[in-house]
């Protein structure tokens, strides 16, 4: 999910460059920089390797996630292989995971491109008794030891509750939805729209899919802004949408700060550095921050626990989250704070890292 850039091409260029600077961590002295951090083929296997399949590395969130997973792996003495980058291609991700399984990895950490498309690869890992931990997204079928993610319905609801109060329960708002083929895209929009219907029935919601693509965010925002008088705007991912949305607002002469009578209350999900800066400036009212640091921490912990044979049951955890059972898999739904000017400088926020 891109951030603070005005063109999709530049997003790819900048974050591809950022990805090249990442150092992949292992329990020995093997590191990978440059292309190896994103797409490099790992070296010969040993008994303790953990495979790592990434969905894409074209935004700040995913780049930071790779970095923090590597840091957590090093701290825990886990031999995490360099991230193999699917580059948003579900078929490539399946092939990448098959290659890692053929290599003989002891476990897998996967950030899925798509919940449905990744299921065959999860099934192949199950057949080989290789435990799988996924981050940010689960799979439609197959057994995942633990899905480490935030409660995306809750995040959409939190965005709605903040916005609804700020606009006094009146007006028209734009819901820029993520890819509705993904669970996160569905859940965030569901949380937002259901909350609006139930708690703020006088608010008209216009939902438009942006499919996790910066150019679609900008196009949809531009179209709706030119035909509707908006009081609020919700971004299912501000790290994808913020730059394009703010550019569209600027073109319409509507990029104003909170408190201005013409201000459009704007809220997003993710918590990127650019979003936190926009909150400080007053052009973004609030952002629901994904717990990226906890994704990394518990992603590594759960793959260790899986290999050690530790079992979990649904219910509250000791880290303020709840484990739920979905299909054959468990999900640890981590907490996600709403960030405003009051708490934007909190050093625990990943965007301040």
C-alpha cells in the first residue's frame, strides 16, 4: 500500500528500491541484500530453515513487515530464509511455496496474495506436514497453524464510529473498498458499512472498489468528488490510497485541514508514516493502525510453537487479543488502535518506527 507518492510508477520504483536495502536474517551468518531480499533464490537447505513467501513489496507496509519479521527471527534465533516475492501474482506465490516445500523447509510463513488462490499451496504444505503461519490474511481452505492478523471488521467499525461522530451522523461518505476477492477487503468494508447503517442511518454511503491499487483510489475519489458533496471519506488502506486521494482532493480544492468548514472528514486503515504525518498536519483526521510490530513478533513466535508441537485453543490471549477458529485454522486477532492528534506520537506505532 503505497504512501506519499503521486504516481503508481514512482511507488513501484521507490519501494522496489526500499526492498533492495532489506537484509534477510538467518540463524547463521547468511544474509541476503539487493534482489535476494525480495526475489533471490535461497542457498542450500538445512534442517532448521523457515520459508518465507511475501505477497508483494511495492508499499511501505509490506517492506516494513519483511524488515521486522527478519529482526524478530534474528532475535529469536530462527533461520528465516529471504522473502520470496510473489509480486502480487497468486500463481507465482503457489509456485514459490512449492519450491520452498521441495527445498525441505521445516515451516512456512506466508503473506498471501489472495485467500482463495493460496489454498492449494497450503494443502501441499499440509500433505508434507509442514506447519504454516500466515500474516495479515488467511486461506479459504487448508489448515493454517495460526493466522496472525487484526480484526478487520473491527477496524472498519472503528473508522465508522470515529467518522460518524465527527460528521454528526449526517451527510454522504465515500467508502474506498479494498479488493473484495480478499477477506481483508470484505471485512473492512463490511465493518464500515454495517456500522454506518446501524449507528448513523442518516448517512449515505457510496462504496467504490479500489482493489488495493493507488491509481484506482485516485480515479474513484476524483469521480465521486466531482459528482457528490462529501462529508466523509474512508480508505480501506491509506497506505494504498492516501497520496492519490489527497491529490484528488487538492484538484477539487477540497484538501483542507480539520476545523475548516469545508473539510471532508477522512479516515483510513494501516498507519503508515505518511498517514501519521497527515494526522499531525490535520489533513487526515484519524487512522486505524494495524499492529505491524505484533504481526512480526507473533508470526515468528507461532512458527516456533508449531515446530515445537505446542497447541492453542480459541479464547483470550495474554497479549490483549482473541484466538478464534475459522474452518480448520486458528486466527489470533490482534488489537488495532485508532490514531488521532492526541496519540499520533506514540512510539509504539509502526509508522513512527
